[in-house]
């Protein structure tokens, strides 16, 4: 199967998992032991890392500040940066901000553009590459932050 077909085959699963991630209110919260940015960002980070592990990647959580998801071999590493926190939703939402509503061919919800959606796309692109069997001569490491703003 070509990589383009693999990506299309994964799209429904990716959208479902994005919906679960968007449902997590990951605004900056009160710092707690083991959760430097509060409950929401820690929950979103752990969800994303658990998904990475489920998809067959090596994952590591760095005290809920950030985490990594990686695969491949080699001395060089290609980095992908993303984050799972969101800023407050503000006013004027047509669709509920914490549900990934699909309308007019678009997904609406907190983080679908910044940065939960793009991070999810990158994770599934990594899966498509890994599943394709292409031999990499570099590691690919996704670094996911729990709080971009502070």
C-alpha cells in the first residue's frame, strides 16, 4: 500500500482521536505536585503520549512538562515540535469549543488549528511512515509540550 493510501486509511481513526484530545480542556491551571500546569495540560499530554505508545512508538513523559514520541535509527534526529495546551476559549463559538464538530468539511474546536490538530496529523504521518516499512537513517522525535504559553 502506498503511503498516500495508508494516510487515507488512518484518517477516520485520527479524527476520532483528535476529537478525544480536543475534549480535554487543557488551559493553564493551578500547579499541583506532578502537574506543573494543572490537571488539563497533564491529562492532554498523557493522552497524546498514550496514543503514541499504542501506535507503536517509544514514548517518554518528562514530569508533565513535555513528552517525546520517537522511532527510527541513526545518529541524527529530525525534530517535530507541538503542544497540547489551549488558551481560554473566549466568546462567540458557534459549536461547543471542547467537541471536535465537523461542519462544512472542517473540524471546529479548541486546538484543532493550534496545536492539537497539527500535532495529531504529525503523529499519524509518523505512523504511516513507520508502517510503510521504509528504512530510516535518522530518528524522528516528536516533542510535545504541555504548555506553550508560559
